[in-house]
């Protein structure tokens, strides 16, 4: 199994003391610049988080298209797009266009989304679940429609009055192979199995909205194992990809110690939307120690792709230095090899 690494940016921006990312324009342009720097370092992927009604990245496709046009090798993706907010057919057009611009490098993470500060935010976009249907159910239904659309299924009919025939029409453009590069962001073992049944790759972050009392990495490794078993049972012919995210803050200079010297912690357990959930720890400290700890992380060992979250408000140069430390001193310990 080839190990890949990428960065995951939440795209925060705030006009506040200490922030190098003071506006939405800063967040967007710096993400493009960081993707370029990451590609030069040999990093495999540039991924962005999507959040609405907050000072974060909210419209991924223009950003991903720009990254795709400015780079040549690095994978570009999301972690994740909240499908509650999406029109699946319009999204299929946007995704195909971004994939074509990048030459087939799009790795699109979608999901039901995460807890938000907004109340019923998707309702403001016009997406209200029918009576008896949950927002999570609606997100999954939209996802299946999106998958059919990018797979070339007929989703509309021709107008016989204008064409003289009655036939099915697919969304255009189509981007061959995109269907195999869709990932589901699963917060539980059950939703990971659902993703496998529908032929999607798996993204698992630093949060699981369930807890069995075992350490986070063991619970996540169990999720990955159940996903792969469900994939095999479904009879898919290709090998799926699986990613996990980790918060890694290597300390190599005094400024790092000032920022992150007290960040290292153990797993945390708490209630999230009324559900007992387990949060993964932050890895902060000397690179050699972080490398040794990640090498023992059961989920990191099991996954083929590791996404490292970055403190994007500290600027491009700072985050590029973090990524360089990861590529030289941390990622090789988990089986990653730099690209020539």
C-alpha cells in the first residue's frame, strides 16, 4: 500500500492581531500559494474544509479549479462538502469542470457535514427536509443523486417539440474516472459501512461521533476495518482509498514553542449534538517524538492517506515550513516516501 500525505486547511480568516490571513481574499489566495509550495515539497494532496456562515472557506469549486490550474501533480480535494447545502446536479457540473481543469486530480470528500453555529443553515439555502426525513437522510439521498450524475446517468429528458425525439440526458461535462474519486466523510462505523456499500472512498477525521471506551486510534482503526469488510462484501472490483486526519504541530524553533508548547493532549470525550463522541489528540512536540507516536497509531498504520491539518492563519511561509518538517522528519516514519 502506497502511503500518501496531504494538508487539510480549514481556511480561517480574521482581521485580528497575529493573523496573517485577515480577509476572505487572503484565505483563498494563500490556500492556492500553499498548494503550490506543498507540491514543490513533494506533498501528495491539498485539501480544504468547507463551512457556511463562518469566516472559513465556503465555495470550494472556484478554489479547487484555481489550484488545479496553478499546479501539475498534487491531488486537490475537500474534507468535506456538506451535502445538506448542495444541489447535486449543479454540483456534478462544477465537480466535473474542476476535475477537467486539474487533469483528473480531484479527490472530492462529501458528507452530512459537521456541527455548525448557524441554526438550520441549509434551510436558508432552500433545502428543507420533507416531513419524516432527517437532514442526514437528505444529505445521503443527494449524494446518491450526485454519484449517478457524475457517472453519466440520464437525469433529464429531451424536449420532443424541439428535438423530435424523446431520450435521456446526462449532466455535462462528464469527467471520466471522477466517480472513483469521491470520498464519504464518516463519523461513525455504521456510516463508513454505508459509504463502502455505495462504492465511495472513506475519509475519517479527528472526531468520531461515538465512543466505546477504547483510545481514538483503535476506534478509528476498527471503523476502517469494518469499512473494508463492507467493501469486499459489496463486491466492488477496485481497491478503495482510506484517509485519516491528524493535528500535527512540530516544534523546531522557539516561535513554535510559543504557539504550540502547551497544545499536546490526550483523547477527549464529550457530548456533541447530544451524542457521546471521541476526539483525537493533538500531536505537538519535537518531530522525532511525533514520528514515533504516529508510527504506533493504529489508524495511521491502516490508512493509505494521512491528512495533516494546518494552522492556516499563520501564513503560507510558516505552514510551508511545517509541511517541510513533516516531509523530512515525520512522514517517513509512517511509511511515506518522497516523490522524485
